[in-house]
C-alpha cells in the first residue's frame, strides 16, 4: 500500500523538511516540488493501519501548514481489467 502526502510547508522549511522526512520509517521518497505544494512524500506499508499511523505522524511536524493525502489503490485482478 502506498500514500502520497502533498505538503504545504512554512516559508523556508521545505528542503529541511523533505530531508528529515526521507529518514522516517516507511517513507520511500520525499522531494521538494514547485507548484501548489512544497513537498511530496511517499509512504509505503503492507497494511493500512501502519500507513495511516505514519501519515498522521507526518502531519504533526511543526514545519507543516497543510497536507493532502492520496492513498493509492491497486486492482486485485489486473488481468480482468485488461480483457474487458
């Protein structure tokens, strides 16, 4: 399972925040980006409980103003989707 955490950071905090998040458990990527958000962080786990816990922990960082999280979903049977 995977979650994309889209982060708006406090002014001047994005690079340090991304660097800090890269070291967090279950975080596979954290990058500064241009646009509506300052940082996009990818969290991965084998279960939703852990995934949600990590996302909630990220939201508590004081450098963060706002987050939006997108949880990915994968079809169980991708073969049946392609045969239709």
